């Protein structure tokens, strides 16, 4: 498969001083500064919303009398984002990422406003669905922007900047959202963010229009693939049905489970690169690794605060802050993979990163033993996030390297689908195991005395240890990232 070639003045015959200067600049050089600041600001706002919404959601659900539909407020975002990812991939490959990006940001803002002004839980969930559709469009469009607007040597740096954009929101987001929810009300957590989108749009859109708009030169413009659109709908509906079945755990849950699988399996086979599930060398293994790494890590991380609150008696604030350092170490790992000297060892670095992730997930439940200090989780998770920084940014870099310009959108969508789908399915599996071992009855209290009665350490172990095993599978997949003689596929 053709790779995107870096524009190197030492190799090219371009003698234009401006072109040579552009090639020698970094992501914050004059040529790329406005674009870099704009798109990273979009990532920061998405990250802040993602970190803040979890804090405001319980209050919103209680006020709207919708605690029974609490989980759907999360799953609605996920299922529609999958459809948005596929649509954005086709849209970007056909006419450039500008239309998908602007529409996505508009939908994201509209969803926030709909949720923030909702008077009933079903309207709130609908707003989350609209927001998820917009988020799916945005994330894939941003990847295509990077592939088109930045030379190959700068892509690791801009991907690291995306990761760094999560650092401040991961630390400040929950605290800021809690303060806003307490003093102004939960609605302001949703309605306040759309106003902030104006600044990054004003910076980024003119640059995207100049550098990355329109179809790829020299490549025929293809029409929308209606089959892929139908498969995208199938993957969204199938994932939603499987999540619902795993949450209910009753005999009649087999009906939505079977229906979900019937929709999901052919959709996955049709939307991911051929050979992904077999870890074929090259692009299929890159896409598979993204899902394995993200799914194992996110599924385990979701249970860390609950474990610290219910089993060790920490306050929700302290439990949340135990993960705060992870934002900084994740960014550090992303920065390390940008160094030119590590490029020849990228695959080995990713293997090391996945081993760190497996060790962190396996080590976290050690705090179920009373003699183990609770801060052990913070240390373990800091190391795990460093490993994730090495792996996640590198998968993005490798995907763009292995993608022809006209395929960057579809392949970026496949990467995000692998990420999001794995998150949902492994979370559903972990949640089902947790509930089956009595974890659903743990007492939500902060006193050690009262948590002992509701203690279910085996339920937490049933989540963390299998996810550590999944991470080890990811370490094996990192040995298959180099394309064989026949190319990436």
C-alpha cells in the first residue's frame, strides 16, 4: 500500500525558499501554527466535556427522574459516534475533511445544548446521541486533516499534541464540573462549552480550507458507498443491543444479544480492514491493536474509582484524583514516541507500552488487600498511562503511514471504530462479570466500616485480571505491525 511521503527539501527538487522553510518548521512554526492551535483546541474542548460529563451526569439523571436510563446516556453517545465515524471517513475521502469537521462540531454543540436544556430524560439521551454523532464526525475528520496538512515527519508531534490536550482536562475537568454543578447547576456544564468552540474554529477552518479541502489530487472522486453506510448503522445498532443485553442479565436478554450479534458481526467484517481479527501483518494489526489497547485500558479504568470508594473508603474526589497523574504520563509517553531517535524502534516501544498497560491493570486490584496502600493504584495507573501514550499515538502515526491519501479517511474511521467498539464490548463483558459476582450490590459509601459489609473483591478481580490478559494479547499484536512482503494487507 502506498505511504504518504514526507516532503523533504534535501530530497525534493523544490527550490522555493518558502517551501523549504515550511518543511523545516515544527507544528508551531509559522506555516502550521494557526492550524495546530485550532485543532488541538478542539481536542481540548472535547476532552474537557468527556471528563466533566461524568461528574454532572448523576445529578442530571436524578433531577430529570431518569436514573433508570442512566446507562443509556452514555451508550447513546457511543452508538451514534460509530455511525458518524464511518460517514466522516467516506465524506473526507470524497470531498475533504472540512465539511465533516464543521458539521460534526455543529452537531456536537447542538447535542450539548439539547441535553443542557432538556426537561425530560428522553430529551437528554437524545441530546447525547446527537452529540455522539458529531463527535464521531470530528475525530475522524481531524485525523484526515493531519494526514493531508502535515508532512510525515510532523505527524508524531501533532498526535502527541492531541494526547497532551487531555492532560489539563483530566485534572481540572472533574473538579471544575463539580464546582459548576454545585454552584450554577449541572446544565451549565453542557450549555457553556459550545460558546468556546468559536475560537478554535476561527483559527483552524481557514487553514483547513487552504491545506486539506477537496478531493485528493489525481484520484477520481468516488460516490458514497451505501453498503458501508448500512454496515455503519448495523454496527451502531448491534453494539447498542449487546450493551443492553449485558446490562440486564436475564434469560430474555438472549433475544437482543442474538440480534445485536447478527447485526454486529457482518458490519465489523465489512468495515475493518480485511484480516483484522486474524492480526494480519501491517494495517489490520494496527487497527486491531488500537481496539485491544483502548478496550482493555478503558474497561479497567472505569472500575478504579468505584473500587477505591467501596473497598477502601476513599472519597469520590480522592478516588478520581488517583487517576489524575495519568494525563501527564500519557502525554509524556506520546512525546517520547515523537523523538526521531526512537523511530527505528517504534514497534519495540509499543510492545513495552502494552506490557506496562498489562502490569498496571493486573496491579491495580492489589489494593483489595487491606495491607496494600491505596496510593498504589495511582502509581500503577501512571505507568499504565505512560504505556498507553506510547501505543495510542503510535497507532495513529502508523495508520497514516500505511494509508494512501485517498484511503486516509476510511482507514482513520476503521481505527476509531476498533477503539470505540472494543470499549463498548469489553465494558459490557466486564460489567456482566462484575454483576454476576455480586458487584452490583456494593455500597456506595465512603466509610471503611460500612463498605466491609458490601465488599465484593472477587467481582473487581473478575474485571481487572481478564483485561490484563487482553492487554497481553495486545503485546503480541505489536510484533505484527510491520507489513509483510505483500504489503500492509
